[in-house]
């Protein structure tokens, strides 16, 4: 039997949504063991003086619990 947990994290990149996802998953892997998947719950941009300055994603990261 496998039991998994889901943690919600946010990640911001000055480059793109894709980069924010990659950075978020990489960071989650440093803390969580057995990361098996992630999905984007939400995304938004930050704007300063009419220009996009950041791409933010909210990720739900799934990881398998161990004994």
C-alpha cells in the first residue's frame, strides 16, 4: 500500500512560468523525499511600471510517505 501527501508551494521566476515550475520542483526535491508529481494550481504575474517582473506559480507537490 502506498500513502502519499500533497504540499502546496509557491515559486517565482523573473524568466517564465516554466522556469518557476522547474525551480519549485527542484527546491521541493531538496526537502521532500520520494517526490512523484506536481501540478500547477494557479499562476500569476507581477507587474512593475507596466512590465512583467515575475512569474509566480502555486504548485501542489505529491510525495510518497515512508515508514
